[in-house]
């Protein structure tokens, strides 16, 4: 059972704003104000002991706030998104808030900018602000001092105007002087296609149309840019609403039910070795899981309006606390807004190898929670006072109509709170109210700005660095160099170095000194700075080569990444030392293999020399290295490696052989050029090893390789085929050997062996032999296998029916289409029940590239879909029956666990985690189970990929990187595909679950299942 979660997962408003301002035809935006007054709202909070919360701004001065910025002149900017979710008429605004009497609370509001569509973020830049408002990033400036912008330039354009929670957002100035934009792929709208069907175009600078362009909505990845230099590039990862940097420049991301993950390796390192396939560049760092349990205190949550309680489902606005005003514990804490549950979650961040671990600060308690169901924190900001500002969208309903129940859309309550919104300030107890709207850094001298680079609060450091770059005064260099050596402030040294880099005034001598800094974070950044100067200052290389024994794993990881750009025997030796020091860290392996020189063979030989069978990391490393060799190295090198792998060795030493053979096979499959005729000798050796080698894993690897290369047309091949026939037919041979032999027969035309193959597909034969015979029979490029399956279907056992159905979907496209036609004929005649096809394949049939078959499949396979209302009506009794959650657990395991987990346990993570629906209304869950195709949850729509070699793959895209993507299919099977091998990529716009579960469970079992889903933890 794969629940598409029409109102289950994505209904929870995954991460942007926690409310529903719906504008549908015939409806007007309500001005009804309800909920709790701002003053009373303060009484609803339960806050971490030792802290206090105060109101800074509220309606009518501000409404629908989603982001804020305080600039160097003390101006308080707030982004208002009034148009969510469907109004694109330009109701968005930027407000300037003023505290005229100095009491710490805003009392005046000015519209700085208006006529924005769905603005999502703001950042101070030059004399104005940058604002994200898909498809654009604007620069807004007030040139006459009246508090209203009179300049509006489009800095970037081309981003998808998709569902607002997925649009480009959160411009953030990085330590490295680049501006980072939070961004991800556009979602596929099913209901509101007209409003949010846009998938973006080329992202580029309109003022430089012939400059850099990032095609296809920047490939759905986050972006960084320098507007004054017209520099633009994608970064490796993507994030939904919000991102943050720690003090040392590590970027943490957020999405839906994953409240904290780390972008570990960046684009430049992946691009330099396209033969290395990396399926993910981020590390999920929560040690309490995705869809982690949270602890709301909400009174009367909006259960009837599809809100959820108990798990993270709408994580957004991740913020590393770098304000310096909280107790020391909080110097390594991240805050995450969770609007669905009316709370702010927090984690303690610990280093773990190249990445991190995020752990709960408390068990069973959050940093901030409210009893008010309208409290919707969506973002946070660390101010110049070190306070944590919490932005509260304040709405009644956390729903987007794309995933909303129809009765809720029509309820009349959707618009409650559209004229409300609050901003709170959290500080340690006893902190005085902030004095806002005063000059902070705007009139500071450059010398004062340099001093602020060492401030405990990142707000001062970041803005001082930005202003120094804006002013770009040559006289600053001496002062910055003094700060770069400041013995009392590691952060001052850090920011001074990057400021000098931004001014193009960083001397190599300062980098060399920083490489020996006592603080690991400074050393890591010094390595990054050295990387940018390798060509102009080669003397930095010896300093880098002297660091492989550094005590900090993140320093070693960055060193390994950077040394991938250095091609020398000395660099290779250091890279090897770094690799073997931390070989069990997957990111260290990736960093080592990203170096182009890693393909030359020396590294593979070193790994084989040190090979440790009891450490799986060695096997995966060998396979990856061998795959790169097969993909790019000359045939002579490949031949030599294969010979080495196929030489018979003792059992205790053969553990690395299969990894080499499988790896080379993977690489050879991706080659653009064919191997020369000298490969015949290796083909013959592979054949010999396939029949004679003592290791089953080596024999399997040989067959995998021969499937890629084919077989020579010679006497040895003919003899080998005869041997395979004899082995397959001999019941005295092991089941394993017979199955392998049947697989070998598929390497050439198996037509002469049809009688043997049919004989092998019999209940008295071992299952593995039957399956192998079916696969070989299906390799014959005609309808032979289909005719046989249809003939024998009534007597086929359940275990063989699944692989039998799979044969209809195999073969080259013309053959596959003819087989599909026979399958549809069988469904129409009732020979094969449509439920035997399986849900993922049914979806594939209804999205078939052949129009005739597609239309026919939709008629045949959705006949029961037209009866969904009647089925749901019949199952309404499930809502009233006494239910047993323990019995429901068994129903879940038998019907749902193949595709779902609850709280990251209990099944296979193919469909969405059902922990996110635990507190939904049973009627809503029931409707989604029985009628799953109303809408598709974000990230759970199916895709069709056609490869350049003609193969077609289908599945969910589980991860993406600049060089590869990974498809996930039912049962958890994953396939990583190189982007360069893709011919076409197309969303099928269909859920991975089709209707029909009522064929497997009765109303009582449904009642038990609902009870279990709602009870399970």
C-alpha cells in the first residue's frame, strides 16, 4: 500500500507558512480577526526555563509575516506574504516598522514596497535590499529617504513559480561573500495546475542575458550568486524553506519532515570527476529520525481541519543560534519552526566526522510551544541584540487547497487570521527591551567595522564584513591583516581572512599562517582559501601537504577535497593517508574519489594492498574505483585489472574480486567508446571463470560483466552454451549453478532452448530456477514468454506470478509494447486480475508512452476508480466499528509495510512515513487509502527516465546531485543513474499508489488498521 497522501503528508503545509489564505473563484479574502489577542497570546507560551518572550510587533502594523531583516541603520524590514496560497495578483509587501518611543515595541508601519506576488525572503545589500519573489530576485532601494523604495531592479529571474512553500527563498550572505538562495525543484500541481504549473526556465541575470545561465530552474538546486560580479552557480544540495550557516560556514538545510540535514560536499569537487556517481550530497543529521516526534501543548488543535500533532511535518526556518547572548549551551544549537504543531524545536549540534549529529536538548519538551492553535512560527532571525526573533504567521488553518479536504475548503474558516501576524523576541531572563531603530553600523568608521569582525554576535560580524566589502577602502587592508592575526578572537581572524579575500587583498602568507591556527574551524577555512590561490601561489601546496595528521576530522576532510585539485605524487600520497585514516566515513571516500587522479590505478592498488574483508568500506571503495576505471580508462588498463580479478586465489583472498568485476562492468556499460578486439581474451577468461570459479559471487559478477559486453562468436562460446544447457537441465546440480546457467543462456538467442526453458517453469522446480528460466525466456524478443505465461497463469503459484507479470514489461520498446497489449487483453478478458499487476506497474501502464495502450489501460484499470465513492461509502462502517490496534499492526505488516514506515520503523521507506498522519481524522485517512489519486504528495510522484541506450526506468526520485539521481521503487530497491546517461526525464503526474486495497482488507480490518496508524509511535 503506497498512500499518496492527498491530505496526509503534504497537506501539513510542509514548511513555508503555517496557514491557508485561500482565494478560489467566487470567494473573497476575509478580514475576520479572531484567535487570541497579541497580549493574551503571550500567556499561551511555554518557554525554555531561563528565557523570556516579549511582543515586538503585531497587527495592525504587520500581517502575514514570513521573513525579516534588521539593517545597519536599525531599520526593521518585514516581508508580508498576503497572497498565499493562490492569489498571484500582487498583494505581497515589504514593511518598515518603527519604534518611535524606544520601548522595544513597534508602533509605526510604512510600506517600503508593494505589488509583490508571493515574496519569501529579504537580505540587506548595498543601499537597499534583495527580495526573493519567484520567478525573480529583486533589488529594492529607497533613494530619496521617504521610507519607500523607488528602485526595483530584477537581479535574477527564471525560478519556478510553483506552490509557494517550494519557491526560491531566504537570501543569505555566506562567510565566503556569496549570496545563497534556498531553492528546490518545483512540485507537480494536480489540482491547481493553472496557478502553479510553472516549472521554471533558465535562471540568469536579465542585465547580462548572454552571461551565465542555469538551465531548467537551476536543476532544482540551491543557487549562490554575486550580483555585483554577475557570478552565478548552482550549489550541490537543495532546501525547502530556509537554510542557515554555522559560525564556520557549514550550511544546514531543512525540508518537510527532515528538520536538519547538512550539505557535506560541494559542486566543484563533484564536477571534476563526472565518472564518480554520487547519489546524495547531504547527510541527515538528526539522531531522533525524520518525522521526529515533537511535544506540542496545543489546546483544541484543529483536528477537523487536517492539522497534525506529535511529529515534525512542516519543518522550516532552520536557524543556527550565533547571537552570543544566550548561555554557552546555545552556541551550538539550531532552532527549527514547526508551525503545524505550534512550536519551535531545538537541537544540540555535535561534530561527527565530516558531518554532524543533531540531538534533542530535552526529552519530551520543546524550546517554545503554545496552547494557541493559531500560533504558526515559520521563520526566525538572530538580531543585533543577540535575541532570537520568532516570526508568527498567525493563521487558523495550516492547509494548502492542493492537499486539502473539500469540506475544509468550503468550511468558511479558511480565511481566519489573514489580517494578523506577530513577531516575538526571546532573550535570557532579565534582558532589557531592545532599543530598536537606531544607528548600529551605518555611521561606523572602517576601523570600527574591523573591530566588529570579532564580535560574539554573528549579526555584527556578517554586516561589518558586508559593509567593508561595499566600501572597499584600500586603507582597510592593514587593519584587516592585524585582525587576521588577532590572538584573542578566532572568529575575528576568520572574518578578516574572508573580508580580505573578498577585497582581493589576501596575501598567501596569511593563509599559510592560518593553516596552523589552533582552532580547527579557522584551519578548515584556511584550506578553502588556499584552494582559491593554488595557481597563483603554488607555495601554499607544501603547507597543505604538511597537514594530513591534523587532529580534526573536518580539517582532514576539507584537506582531502582541496588536494583533489593538486596532481603530484606527493599529493596522491597525502590523499591516500587521509583516506585510510577515515575510510569508514562515506564522505571521506567520496572526497578521495572525486580527485581526477583517483582513476589512474595507484589508489586502487593501495586499497587492495590494505584490503580488510571485515570492513565493508573497502569493498564499496574497490567497486567504485573499478567502475571509474571501466568508464574512462584505456582498454589496456581494463584488461589488466580484469586479469588480476580473475586469477584464482585462495578463499580468504577472493573477497575483493567480485567488487572489481562488478565495478568494471558498471563502468564499461557507461562508456561511449567500445573496447578493442583484444578484449576477446578477457571475454573467454570471464566465460571460464563463470563455469569454473569456486566463488558464487565471482561467478555472478562474471555473468553481470558478460551481460554488458556480449559474447564472442566462436567455438568456445558454442561449447559454453552446451555446457550451460546440460547444467540447467541436470537436477543433480545445485540450484545456484542451474540458475546461473539459465542466466548464461540469455546472453545469446535462446530460441533453440524454448522447450527446456518452459520445462524449467514448473512448480516442482526450485523458485530461483523458475525465475531464471522466465527471465531467459523473456529475453527472446517476441511474444513467446507472454503467450506461455497467459497459458500457464491458472496453475502458476503466487511466488512465480510476480516475476511472470514482470516479463510483460521487459524487452526493447516495440517488444514491450506488444507484450503490454497482450497483458491488457488478458485483463479485459478476465484471464489476469488487474490486482495481480501491482500498483506501481498499473501506474506505469496508465502513463505509457504508447497513446493507444495508455488510454486503454486507463479505461481498464480505473473502472473501479469510478466506483471509489461507492467503495468509500461501504467502508464508512469502519469508522464506527470497535477497533483493535494490535490486530491493525498485523494488517499494516501484511498490506502496508512493503512501502511505508511509521516513525522511520516497521516497514520499507518507499512511500511517505505514516507517522505524519497519526492524529488525522480517521475519515480523512480512510478516504486517502481508498482513493489515493486525488493528489500526489510532494516527492512521491513517479518519473519516467529514458536512457541514451534506449532503456527506460521508472520510480520515485529519492535523491539528486549535480551528476546523478537515484530512483526508488517498491520494496526499497534503488537505482543510481548518471545524468549524462539520461535522454529524457518526465514526471508521470501520477501517484505511486492505485486504488483497490479493499480487495485485500475488509471493513473490520480497515477499522483495526486505522486504529493502529493513529496509535503507533
